[in-house]
C-alpha cells in the first residue's frame, strides 16, 4: 500500500490556516469593492492556444497542459513522435491547459463579453492558477492570485488607483516594510534602443528581470551566455547603478539614456509620482526601480512589483499596463492595466513576521454538551438560541463521557461550554462554564444568553 502524498508545489490547508487565508481574502475583497471593482470568475482551464505565446519563452514552458480525452495519442503524427519534438507533440495531444495567470483569461473574457460590460471596466478576480515552477520557498505550482484590472482607459489615474490599492490593502493586511517598485517598459525599450539591441528586447529583459535572484554579476553572466557583448553588459550595469530616488532619479536616468521612449516613460512616471504623493503614497513605500522588467511579453507601459524588506520570499505582488492584449482575440485597440496580489506569499510574509491579528482561527464560541436523550431537546434549543445571537455553536454529537467532551472543547478552543444535566433541565436552568478560567454560572438560559451577548 503506497504512502499518501500530494504533488510537489501543492499544499493541504488546516482549519487554522484557512481562517488566516480567508481573513486575507476578506481584506482584499473589501479593498477591491471599496474602489468599485466588480468580481468575475473564469474556468480553471483555457484553450491551450489562448495561453501560449503570452508569457514569453520561459513562461510558455511552465504551462500545465491537459491531455485530450480518450486516446490522446491518436492524433499524434508519426514524424512528431519519431522526432521527439515535445513542443510540437504537446499541441497534438493537448488542446486545453490550466490557467497560468488571470490576466490573459481576463482579456479573453472581455473580448467575449464586450457587449455586456461597461467601459472602462474594473474587475477583481480571486482564483487558483497553476505554473510548472520548480517548488521552493515561496514558490508553488498551485496558488491563488487576487487580481484587480481596469480596462478601456489609458489615463494615468488608472495606474494611480492601483498604486493606492496596493498601499491600502497591504497596510490593512499588516504587511511590514513593503515597497511598491515602479518602472515603465518604455524606459526599458528606450535603454535597449540606446544600446542597439532593440531587436532583442525580450532576450535582454528576461535576463534583466533576474537581478533580484542572481545579482547584477549573474545578470551580466547570462547576457554573455545569450551573446550580448561588453557594451550591453556595461549599459545594463549603468541601468542598475545607484541614483537618487523618485523624480530626481528619473531625471538622471533620462540623461544617461536620451531616447524618445525613455522620455515618454519618465514623463508618465513623473505624473504618477506627483499624484501618488497627493494620495499619501510616497517614499519609502513607493520606489522608482529602473531595472524592474517583469518578464512577461504583454506589458507595454507602467510595471509594478511589491517587495518586503527582509521578507522570506521575493515579490508578493506585481502587475502593469498592457496595450492591445485583447487584440489577439479580435478586439484591437483596448488598453488595460492590472495588478495581482500573491495571497500565498503574503501569508508567508505575515507568518514570518508574526503579523497576523490575534484571534484568527479561534474555534467555537460555545460547545453544548450532550448529556443524553433526556435533555437533548433542551440542548438543541440552547444551541439554536446561541446561533441566533451570531455565536459559533456546536452540540456534541454523542452522549460521551464528560472528560471526552471537555477535551473536544479544548481541541476546538471553545470559549464557553453549556451543560444541561437532568437537574438543570428540571429547574429550567443551564450551566455556563468559561473555559478561560473555569468559572461557572447556573441560571435560566435567558440570563446565560445575556452573558454570552455581553
């Protein structure tokens, strides 16, 4: 008999963990709805053709494909099998795949429902996604993303709203020492143009985006492996070199890389910076990060990433502006901007810093003991009236020994226990025990309910 196990990169969640996770989701939901975002959901699986080609070369390799039903090899071509071309074979034996993120399915959703939604459209979505990453600290193959997007507008107020949403939600979640890193893909495109590598922008940004993981020397080593010469490596080092924060740093960057695209990106970020300050979001929570690349091909404007200083994981949130993402589904000319909260990584950060509020995961407010058939109706009535007060209440299912029932009360972290024995029932009384100090009160149920309500 095999030992039970779960796939790497996945997890089980205990009731205590779920209480904390649900608290995170409730805080995010309130933050989204306070700013007018509307909820949607999309299927766990999409057409493979919908997902491929949207996440860059490395991202496409991490998509979980679903084998076709039945004899999935029946449509595989013999020459493909013989050549062992796994990429070509994948499209022959698989037509569907699990969601890699929520943004591409959202673009597909907008295209299909364009006549049913208002424009601009503000949506939030909290669902599971799957990626074939190598499992590690803070990196899972199955995890929940909590996204907020505004589509149908190019105004900088959209970026401002999402920056403020980051700040409000993460503050409400008690996330310590977080930094919202901001850059613009136009700046990166302009730097690439200045370095003469605009035709290899994706190759360059894939390497640049790894700076936090491998360091600047590691980035330059990968650039060398990808065939970029010393001048490109020197220019990349200049991009990451220390400079003043905020708008002053943007000005210094524009002088070092004087191209039209850099100027456009700097102008857009400068406007965002001034507006964000007016909303109370500024240094040290808001940081200009010219080396931030976000290695997804669909970003075209502002890009965001949130990191926690001395945190146990890398970025906990990310996002950016994408122009014409719906164009690939036959709806051209629609611009959008969106962000994603990594709920699982936020959980890891809060656990690492001990930042969860006290009381989350508390079990029962009241456990009503089962003293047998003679008092069962009174016990059921007492439990029902406790629930009517909004108290989390349970009636023990079996007339077991009191020691066992009290142990269950401890295991469920019950605040109170109600006991209705034959003597109490005969007098119309119940006994309420405070499990924190053992004090007891025997009185009519109405008085006990007042105690619980107080």
